[in-house]
C-alpha cells in the first residue's frame, strides 16, 4: 500500500510534468492505468466491459489518484516541505473518506492480480538546467550513491548587487508590524494596545552573542565593501596570515580586516611553529602501579 | 627576627609565607561548587609559633593539618554581619565604625585573619629551631556569592556547549573568598596551582602552564601551573571555561581566550596588543616581568578590566569586530590599563594600603603615556583635563580625597577624613566612587611629580624600581629580598630623590598627605599708564574639599607681540600680581601675531579693546596644580582664545566660558571652530553643544537657518538634494564623530515657544529616513543610536489639559512621528540586533523621556521586561536607569522594592552594583526631603542589606552604605520612631539601666540586644591598656569606641534560648534569644578586670569555625562545650560559634560574668537537644581556665587543648 500511495503521487506529478513534450510517456501511463482498471474488473468477476465504461472508470481512477496526490501535496506544503511523505498521503486519504485501515488487508488479498510493469518508454527528459560553477563533491561521510550537490550558486552565498529599495523603510515597518502582530507584544498605551506595537522583549540565554557578533547582513555589507575597496592581497592575508604573520606592515591592514567567518581557523599547520603550552597535546596519565 | 633586615618592611605576622599550593580538584558547574585544598609553606619568625592566622571567607573548611598533624582551628568572620541585627540603632555613624572595626579585626595587613589555626603543641614545643611548617587545608565552596562567579547559561547541552564558565573576581584583596590564604598584597610567595576540569574546558591561571594531564578516566584534565615569581595572594586568579584559544600572532608567549563563537572578534580585538607591550617595555626599558601573559574574556564580568599576575580578566563585551568604530579606542584603553597594572600592581605590589596611591599612580601614569603616544597629545590633554575636572568636582562636592592616609596612634578619633560617611582605613570600607576618584587623583599627582622632575627621571625611577624587584624576584626566599618587590610611599619618594636630586617634599605634602583641591578665582585689570597687567588671584580654601595653595603658579599672557609665560608666587596674603606687558597697544600696524607654539597668524583685531595689548590670559595652563580656576576675561578674549590658542584645553575652557556670552560674535567663533578641520574633533563636538545653548539664549534675535543645519547639510548631505543625507561613509573618523554629534546638539535648539523647531525635527527624521549604510565598511549602530538620542533631545513637555490620561488619540503629531521611528527601530533590533544593542538602549531612554514629558502614559512594565536577566547588560542598565527614574518621579514604592529585590538576587554582580549606584545618583528621596517612601520597613531592609545581605561583595556593601547615606544621612533616619533607648545611662554614676519600657517579645524571632550593648553608644570610656595589644588576638588598635558599641560577643547567658531551626536540612542552626531581661542594673565600674579580659580574648580564639554563608543568628553560644560534640557538619559550627570579632566588647564579657551570677533566677529553655544549661552554669567559673577547640567539623569531635595562656 505504501508503494501504491507513493506511486500515485509520483504518477500525479509525472502526469503534470509531462504535459506536452512526452505525450508518449503520458499515454503509456494511461494505458497502464487502463490495465489496472481492467484487472480490477476481472478480479470483481467481469468478463468483458465496454470500452467507454473502462474509459470512464479509468478517468475516475485517474481523478481519484490525482486528487490523492494534490491533497497530499497540499498537506505537505502546509508544513513547509516540498516532498510529500507517507503521513501526508495517509491524511489525504482519510480526508477523502477512505478507511486507511482496510488498505493492508486489501493489498494482501489472495485474488490479487499482478500487472506487468508498464512498457519502458523514454521517460520525459527534463531539460538540463544550465549548470553553473563546479559542483561540490561529496565529503567522505556521505555515501556516493546519495544525490549530488546542486549547483553552488543555489546554496552558496553570492554577492548580490544591492538594489536600492526606496520602500525599504515601508518594508521594514511592515515586517516589524507583522512580527508584532504574530507574536507577543508590548504596548506603550493602555487605551489602544495595537497603536504602537512593540515586539515583546525576550531574554536570551546567551545575550552577548547576538549583541557582539555582527549580523549576516552586516557581514555581507562588509564583504562587499571590502571586495570593492580593498585589494586582493588583504583577502589572502585574512585567511592565512593571521597566525604567523610577523610582517609589521600587515598590522595596520589587519586591524581593518573583517573577522574571518565564524569558523576558527585550523592551527594544525602552525602547531609545529608555535610553542605555546596551550597548544601542546594533553598528556596521558601516568599508570599508577597497584600496591 | 630576620625580618628586620628587610628595609622598611616589618611583617605583621609571626611567620613568613614562602610557597603556596592551590589545588582545585573538582569544579561542578551544575551545583556551582568547588572542592580543593591549599598547602602553605611557612617559616615561623618567632619561637613557639602556636597560632597561625589566615584569611578565608565563605569556604567550608573540612580539615586542617600542620605537618601531617590534625590541627584545631576556628573560623570567625565578623564581617558577615556587622551589627547584630537586633540592634535598633540604625544610624550610619554607628554602622561605619562597627564595619571598620570588623574589617580591621580580620585585616591581613595587621596580621589578622578569619581562620585561626592552632599549631599542634608537638610542633611548637619542639624548641627554638625555626623550622618549616606546612599548613594543609581542605576546603570547599558551595554556590559562592563572591570571589568566584559561575556563568551557566540555561540551555541544552553539555556545560562546554552551553558556554558555562567560572572566574575569580573581587574588589581589592578578595582571594580569601575562594581559597584560604594570606590575603594581603604584602605577603609574597611562590605558587603551584592545579586545576582539574572537564576535558572540554580550559583552566587559565597565573604563571606558566607546565603541563596538562588527563585524569585516569580521560574525562577530565588537570592544568598544572607554576608561578616562580613571588606573588601576593590577591594577585592570583582563575578562569575556567570552554574557551577558544588564540595564540598571539606577534608574541607566542601571549595567549588570548574567549568564549565559544567569539574567536573572530578576539582576533581582531587583540591584533594591536603587541604594540602596547612594545611601548611599555620601551619606556620602562624593562622586559615584561612574567614569562607569559594571558587575556581571558568572560561574560558578566565584575569590572571591565582586572589584572592579576601574568593574566588579566576582561569583560567579553570589549570584543568587537572591525566594523565597530566607537568600541575600538575603548578596548585599546582597557588593554593598556591592564598591561600597565601588570608591571605596577601585580609584579610590584604595595606594601600597605596607604601605599596604594603609588601603584595606582604609576600604572595610571604610564597608561597616560601610552594614550599620548597612541591617540595623540590632543587626546591626552583632553583626557587630563577631564580627569582633573572629575576629581575637582568630586572633591568640591563630597569632600577631600586623601591619597596617603596615616593613622597615628591608631585611634578612630584621628580619622583623617571626618567628612566622609565611611572609613578610608581599609580598601573594603571605601565607597566605589571614592576609590575611582582616588585612582584618578593618584595618577594626576604622579603627573605633577613628572612636571616637577621631568619625564626622563620619572622613567628612570620606574626602571630602578622594576630592576630591584626583578632582581629580588629571582632570589630564593631565604635571602629575604622579596620585600624589594613591595613598594611603599617612602621607598618611592626616596628613589625619586636619589634619581632626580630634587626635593618633592612640599608637593607630596600638599597633594598626597593632604586632601582637597584648590579653587582659584581670577580677574585682571590692565593699567595703561604703567603698561602692567594687574592680576588678582583669590582662593577659596574654607569650603569643603578645598585646600590652600602656596607656591608657584604659571600664567600665560598672549599679547599682541607674542605669548609670554610668567611664574607668580602665590603667597599667604598677596592677592594681586603685577605683570609687566611687553607690547604697547599698536593695533594699527598690520602684523602677524606670534603664538606660543611659534606659529604666526593674522588676526582680525577689531574686536579688541583699543587700549590693551592683551588677547587672552591663562592661569596654570599646564594643569600643574589640582585646581579649579574661575577666570574672568572679556568675551572677545575668550573668542580669541578659542580661535587662536592651539592648546585643546584652552579651547575647551573658552567654549565653556562662551556659554555666558550669547552674542553673534560668540556664534561666529563657534561656527568657525566647527568648520575648522584642523581643529581637534572633541573640541568641535563640544562647540556643537555650546552653539545650541547660545542659539537658545539668542532665540529672539537669531538670524538665518537653525544653528548647524547648513553646516551639516554642506558636510554630509547631497549637493543636489540638501535634505537627503549622503550614503554613510565613516572612513574619516573625525567627521564621523561630528556627524553623530551635530544632530544631537541641534535637537536641543528651541524656538520662542520653547519647542524644538519644526524644521530641525523634520531634518532629523529625514536623516533617519534616508540613512543608508550599505556602502559603508563600518557599522552605523552608534550613529543611529545618536539619531534616536537626537529625537529624544527634541522632546519638550506635553501640553496637558487637566492631567488627562495619555491616549493615542491625543498624541501630538510630531510625537507620533517620533514614536513611529522609535517603534520601528526597537522592533528592527529584534530582527537585526545592533552591536551592544546600542539602538535598544537609545530607544529605552527615548521612551522614558516620552513618558516623563507626559506624551505617553508613565508605565514601568516595559522597562521591567528589558531589565530582566537574559538581556544584554547595556540594555538592562538602560532599562534599570529608566526604572530608577520612574521610581523617583512617581514615588513608587513597588518599583523601589522591585529594584531592591534585584539588588539582592540578580546573578550579575555588575548589575547589582549599578542599581545601587543609580539609586544614589537619582535617589527616590534624600535625607533632606520628606517622602512617603521613607519608612521603617525600608530602613530595616536597607540596614539588613548593608549589615549582612552584602557580606560577599565589598563593593556592593559600600554601595549599600552609600545609598543608606544618601537616603537617610549619618544619623538615625527621621522616619523611625523615637529610639526606645534600651539603656538609660547615668554617666555620673557610670550606671546603665535597662529601659523598663522594653519588654522583649517572647517567641517572636526578634532578637534582643544584650543589655550592655544597647544604646551605650558614645559613652566615653577610659582606654584599657590591656585591650591595646597585650593579647594580640585580632585586637584592632582603634577598638575602644567599637567595643562600647558592639552588641557582640558576650558569653552565654543563662537566659538564652537555644533553638534549633529545622528549616535547614543540613543540620541544626541555632538561634539564641535572650529570654527575659528584666530591669537590670549594670555596674560600669566592674569593667576593667584585666584578668578577665585576657581570658576572654583567649576564649575568642577557641571558638569553633564559622564557615557559614549566612550570618549566624547567634548572639553568643557555648564557649565551653567539651561534652558537646560538634554536630555532624561544618555548617553547624557556624551556628555554634558566634561571630566574635576579636574586638568584641570585652567590657561586656565581663559584665555578663558579673551578672550571670545575679541572674541565676532567670529561666532558660534550651530547646536544643544537647541540653547542657546546667553544665553551662557550672562551667562558668571554669571557663576562664578551660579553653576548648572545636575540632574539624568533618571529624565530628571536639577536643580539649591546653590553654594558650599556658
């Protein structure tokens, strides 16, 4: 039943996706569906059926499956996901008045007919998206059969040319109003508590982090101004030159440099250079002899 | 006694500490507890050393061993509860003297301590070979309230993931709060420090990290530190946490530590530390004394900077990224301060409290030199002027600050600072504000010495001191050289005279041995006939905080022909000084005018007085006297001074003076300065505010656009569209600061209706609207915060009709716009928080102003939510400031209570300190005003707070004392009912009679005073020779008055009730109440019985330990309890022993002896299970001979020991 449900979803999505370029494919699927309807009819004891009747039943079946798919997808999107999961489908079925509990028994029924796999047709080739940049290879801990990384630009931050938004303030105001409306608020007035809604002050467990660390936005701004105003040399200094840079001239530059990301730079390579007691490895305890 | 060989230093102890081991083998973050031991290696300096006094507070002591032998000990901390709470005195005079006495009683500088260990007789009877003693003490700390601070964020995850950390802190010598030691800056020894912590944590401490070893289960590791340089215990510190480690890229022996995720900030903030190192090493021609240096940045720091031997602990809030402008110089200053104190304060330590000024002075002075080098001469002089103004204002307001107090004869009566409500005898009794001013003055005096002997000599002196110390530090203990590492006033002055050959005696006498500043009033007249400037300099030396100055004073006169220095002698009776002028007035000749710095400038001389060649006159231009000068000269002279004098101090003085001359000429001078790009930016900033005030004074005649508007437009707005500000670019810091300041000053402008001009407000709103920081490489958070402050400044009181309730509907249209912006800013801050939440801070201030001006309803709830623990500390302080203000304006008892509860309970020490400080600055009422808030309950509450509620934090206790003083003054608060004097004194007959109207309430937990101690405050008693030093048992030299006042320390009364309190699960605590006290005659004649005195002193020694966290509520308990086993845990001993400060009234002891005999008729109920009342009485006579040590609480037994008087 699981496979069926998932399959139905898949069918639904496929049928939608392959509207015009893969008509064949679409038809093949439809034919499979027809076979399934016929099998069901046979199972129910029919020996023959009119084509129009089968067609109608197929149509109904398709609508039904489509509805399951649509409904499951709606549930899934409700929870901010993009791929429906089993529970989405189950809920969809329940919503459509189907008693899900009967499904396992039905699936295991003895007189079940096996339908051959749909004929292999060329599945519709999704036109290859224009790939940009070098795709990242899997790190060691991800098995190779996992899907490969998407194009870097889809997940790696790229500088965006700031577009001057004359309505930025309005956007900000609307955003904060929205936040204020959806969350807990504090008010300055007693008569009209909605007049100047303030997002409620919420204590945080480690307040200094947000107060001291620059926000994403600021970091981005910094990167942009840096890339536009500073030469490349300072960038390379930033990443490598911090630890063992003894060039006195670099100091002035350094003070202007942005903090280098949130990742502590690895000191592995410098360890052998710097002898600092805090970098030395921790010793193993001496084995005490039992008396 | 070998000590005598040490020049100038006489140890107050009968032993010398040479080495101390501190081992903390468990730190539990969950329970906030610490377990460990210390081992002190001491050399007795007397034959038969039988007692060892150490300092320890808060620690629970499990056992003490001396050379492997169990040693009995007592633990008694009189500062836990200063006056026993049954005292109805409630007057601050009484409290202050009692507090001073309590601190003296355990003062390590006088050889005292809370922990008295009896050396087992086997050891001291061995004879006179002075052999080494090893004192081993096991201790633990449970939820320490002082000394160590645990920060444990309440989130998921392991302690390391949560960023939990712990660090030591304290005001002055506070190491005793976290391990037993000799907590004195003058007792140096070498150290071995071991800390076992979770494997995910790092323990940072003083000295060299020798090795780090895993424990056997590999879950923990032990950090082994060795500090071979002799160091005083107060300079030892510890920080443990999951720190990120950064080895300084320039100096590999320097390591920086910060909390997780802050490493990028740490890298940036520490990137210039090496420059500070280089600077100090260069000027002192001396290497940094320790072999390594560590900086640790912690959350909830007690102070921003605290320096310890080879490490400094900083507030994590000093860290910043490269985008932040305003924090950068502040952080650099803090680092420079910390490093200066490494040389003077940590490496070289003070000999006594009276020498503190030398170390603070020197470290402040070399820090000043660093400022001069890094930030320039202008900044330096501006800073010196600021410091001078601060100390002058403080002393004129509060009375003198005395750098080098001497306490001749040790009597309280010789108090050198009678104007203060606290004693300056100990660092721990000082108000924090006073101490800050003390440091400020110490540095200024050091600068005066520099003026006198030159900087070269000054640095030579420092170098000499450091070389001596560093030679001494490498010596073995036996050479007795270590005291060379201690600096005294005497040694410092001697060194100065050796190096410079100059006598600075008068200078020292004036500024160091004497308190107060000089207040000059100057005026002049020009005598055209004689071509002489007749200068009159008067002094006010009668007001509080002033002193008379006699000696040279420099006067600089700028004439048409040039600038001339004159040195005048200020003498007793001469007020007038004739100064011959060099130039005749000849203003028709067009000639450039030479300035002091050799520059020659063209001036428009049309404003001048045609008859006089004088352009301006300055008195004491080099600030070589600690003074305030009020000088009168014509407005045009101030204007010339502002425009043409190159010294920033002169310019600033001119600006303040010009406020009194609101004329177009002043306006022009100020505007010119504002536009002058060569001019120091802080002067320009000051000019903005002066211009605003002048504009307001000239409002009816003001021509043109509002002040500064066109200037701002020209400097910062678009050419094509003058109401739109340019995209932010803060690359030029001077104009950045000006851009920030100008709107703030402009918003202070008022029109004829006393409202902020409409176009100014719109202009500021436009600045906010068009603010664009996207192309800026610096954060604009401070700028935006200032714009909000500008909005705040534009507010004026609302026009209120019949005190109507403030509603949205009747909101003024302008205020509505302001409120819109503030709401938006405050909400945006939740999504994109700014650095140090500066925006929120400004918004909270703005909201309070809106409330105060009656635009929105006055309501504390918003501030309360922002004041909660869990917000960034700056935000909390801003919210609390608003609440303090609300409390005063609305006279709200609820809010006052809320604040006081926070003072008692807040986890952050700094916040607690700040609340009290703000309440003092902006008090809900004062001693001179009546208020409904002033009532008995509040008096009791505050009394309790300073008496016992703040015993874990010297600073906080002094803050509480300050607040009490601000609210109620020195005497009994006026809101209290008339004192029902417990005793009626008949001084002639020396008899005191218990007031018959007082009947102690039975069964109520109020505890009555002992009869002898009630209300005999102020009785002048004869000094008792025996109390002054015969016993040497923690007897403070000034203790006489105290003795009479202290309601402490009397032997058990037959009429006491011992009551077990079952609320304490860990064991019984006992409360003793005096049951009934009928009218009782007390014979004052019987006081002086020397025999009894001595015995009581000895008794004091023999009481069981008092490791209690809470002040024991015991007035007096079983002294003799040989048959009473100490109950199972150390806690109990707390209760059993009373708090006997050694100065406890001996008289009273004796009284009680006397009356006990009479009082046998009194009933007594001991609810305590060890019923031993009967024994008690029987043993009374015996007591004088039997001396009982309660042994280690852990061992659960007590043992009899031979009397010490044997």
